[in-house]
C-alpha cells in the first residue's frame, strides 16, 4: 500500500520530517529518497510496511492539484491524507481544534451567471466527499486518544480570508465550518482518479480581521496538532494493510 501525505506549506509537512529524527520514523527517513518534480520535493520511503510519499504543494488550488496528481500518477499513491491548517468559520471551532472534512467545496468557483449554483460546473458536483473508511479510522483514533475531532464542511478557494463579511457569505452559501486554499482541489483530483482521500485541518485563525496575526502565531503549533493526528492514523492503517 502506497500512501501520500500532503500539505500545502513546508511548515505543514516539516513535523513529519522532524518526528523522523526521534521516533520510529527514523528508519523510514534514513532510507528515504527525494525527487524534485515540477518544482516540488517528493520524499519517498518505507514506514511500518507502508510505502509513503510526502510532499508540500505550495499554496492554492492549482498547486495542490498538481501535487495530488503527481503523487497518484507518478508516484503511484493509492490513498492520500492531507494535513494542514485552516481558518475557522463555525464559531465552535477554536484555534488548535481539529476538523476532518466530511464534504469539500470550492467557494470561489462561480458560473452563477448561467444559473448554476455557487461551486458548481457542469459534470461536476458542489460537494466532494472523502473516504468513509478513512473518516472511520479518524474517528477511532480520536476516540482512543480522547481527541475532540469535529467533522464538517471545508470550503476551499484561492483567497486567504481575513474578512468577516466574506466569511459569513461562505458560511451561508456553503454551510462551511472551515476555510482553506487546497482541500477541495485535492478532493476533486482524488475523486476523479478513484483514490481514497482524507483532509484534516487544525485551526490556525478565525478568518476575521486579525486572521493574519493569528495565522503567523499558530501556524507551527496547529501544523503539529494536525500532523500528529495523521501519524496516529498512519499507524492504524499500517496495522490493516502492512501485512
Ligand atoms: N503566510 C503565508 C500565506 C499563508 S496562506 C505566506 O506569507 O506565505 C494560508 C494557508 O493556510 C493556505 O495554505 C490555506 O490553506 C490555509 N489557511 C489558514 N487560514 C486560512 C484562511 N483564513 N483563509 C484561507 N486559507 C487559510
């Protein structure tokens, strides 16, 4: 089983490499290979009987789409786990909280001039759903570790949202719980290519006027919260597949 672990920014994938220096992942990354392709570095190695490819895409939907496609088509990933940070829309989500996407949509995709709903293009769908199996594994990890993992709608767009009005519009239009800039792009690619995927985000800000300050302050911490959870999922997946 080959698994892709993906983030958007270096800070989001760094914890996976840092863990490698101390813990069992050491063996994994000691033997790893790096490939530079299309301006991204793909780290490949074995971990607990699984083949892993790890990369960050750079920010935004196009970059995320490229990296997800490469991980699947060039590196042969059969499953993709995204780890990163997001702005909270649902007031119940506080900085550092985790949200697993149950649905993902593109809040900036707009051909409403032709009578279509926001986020829709012909032959597409407004909401793409991740793997129920991976959501189930996430729930098991959360229950076992006593982590409060929320499930919800993640809205993606090529905009950093630091504006209460835009945030409210996205909330009302898509019933979104969190906003970020890559998840739905990854979702569309994986859905099209029939690759099970999972998008996890730890909240870094609340997408309001002070979002940039919070983001800078909490990026590293929230990235670590998200990556630790993904690693726990990988351990569980390895029990199932690495036989
Ligand atoms: N500070 C960075 C830019 C970060 S853009 C720089 O200067 O290079 C924000 C990133 O975090 C994106 O990858 C996005 O997925 C996520 N994100 C976190 N909070 C967000 C918000 N309020 N709106 C949109 N994306 C957000």
